[in-house]
C-alpha cells in the first residue's frame, strides 16, 4: 500500500503473517454494523475503527449515563453529564480516532420493522446488545438471508463470543427459544467487571477480522467462554451443520421477524427505565410536540416540569422522573422499571 497516506498507521498489522496488504485492503472495503454501543459495542467498534474497517454503522437506542463509564469505551464524563445519545457520541469519537473510517450513527432501536434497512447492505453484524430479543432477531434474519454475525455477551465476571456463519448451525440450533424474562443474570442483578467486557470484545474482534479478511476460511465453530475470576478459558464445539429439527434452519420459520412478536416495552439493563415503542404513523413531529408541551406547562404554571429540545430527541422532566421521546414515538421512561407504570406516565404526559 505504498500510495496509502495511512500506511504508517497500519504498519504493525500489515507485518502480521497471514494478514498483510491483502487483509488491510479487505478491511478497508468492509462494511460492518455494530448493534448496541455499550460495554461490548463501544469497545469492538473502537477496535475495528483503529484497525481500518472502511465503514461502521453504529446502532443504539440509549444515551450515556455515569454508570456506563467504568466499562464503556468511547464515552467520557461530558457525555454522561449531557446524556449524549450513545450512537452519536461514539461516532464523534471514532471520527477523531481515525478519519479513514466512514461512520454512520443510527439512533434507533433495531427491531423487525427496520432490521432489513439497517443490516442488509453491510457485510457483517456484531452483537453488542443486552437482550435476547435482539439477538434472536439477528439470528433469524441471518439464517433467512444466509449471512454471518458475531455473538457476544458479558455479565459479572463472564465473557462469551461466537461466530455464527452462514450455512452452519445457528443460535436456535443451540437454544431454540430465548430464556424466560428474569431467568438469567443481567448487569443490573450481577454487575460486571470491565475485564469481562474487554475479553468478550477481544474475542468478537478476532472473529470479525477472520470473517472479513479470510471469508473462505471462517473460524472454527466454537462458543468461546471465559471467567475473569478464575482466568480459565473454555471453548464449546458447535455443530458444523444445522441441527435436525431447528425451526429456523430446517423449518424456515423466523419468529423473531414477525411483527406481532415485537415487544412494545423493554426494561433497560442496569437502568430504572423502560423503553416504549410506538408506530411512526400518527405521532407528532418533535418540534410540534415540544411546542405543545411547553404551552401546556406554561398555562398550568407547573413547577418541577421542564422541556428540553434536542436535534434528535425531546426530553420532558416530570416529578416521577423523565421521559425522552425520539422521532416516530419511541420513548425511554426513567423513574420506573415497570412497563405498565411507564406506559401510564407516557400516556399521562405525552398522550397515548
């Protein structure tokens, strides 16, 4: 890459046996979507940007808060104080880290209504989520479209990662259905140590580099696991081929892609908050909604209420907490982890 002004930047990885200029050019051509830009997504997005992936799409529904800072890269105290949307804050930081990377933030919640739009025009999907609903959505779409994706998870002291490659066994081959709500530990119930996130993303990054630079030689079918408390890595062999009876691989049923299967309320990991989804049709434009709320508060002389207007969202401060509304009607209600209570607050202050 003698004419590449960034050649010095990548010199050390160009020297790696089996990578070289061909690997670097493959990365430069690659288009990657990172779904969720928290503990996993922020780290792996930074690693891929530093390595020279040509295009990164950062998809995240949430914003930065102080409890994120001990484990989530790309964010700082200013982001937490300003409660910056994670996708925007991460994209801004990556733009400063490597101007050779095209980064596209998407301040959206990935679901069955937008998954094709957000994922099908990129080469690889990386899981940075904190919920099984989105992971099964990634899996079902990947099987249907014969695409590959990289799974990752971390909680407490544990880290896991795997590459689910087109034509091989899928997530549902191993676990046909997601676990019942409340049956697994989360970062809220079990906490998380930063090295667990770092280890999971190191594995994810290695799997992603292998898939992007050696597409004809996919990594071995393994679920990699480690516990940073005992420092004992493990690997579970995955089936080479789809498992007989898998409803997705063999039955060609894709339950996570069915619109009626989408939940309208999701408790957010590690937050006293609930996300509410709403159809785009019929929901007012944010500027009009802000003006309406401000008029109502002014007419009532309400103390303790405030409306903040932002380019990508609207925040309403209320005595019970805060309601953040995004274009199309998606909202995060802070101050409760009960979906019914969240909907009641939304209906009370915004309208159903």
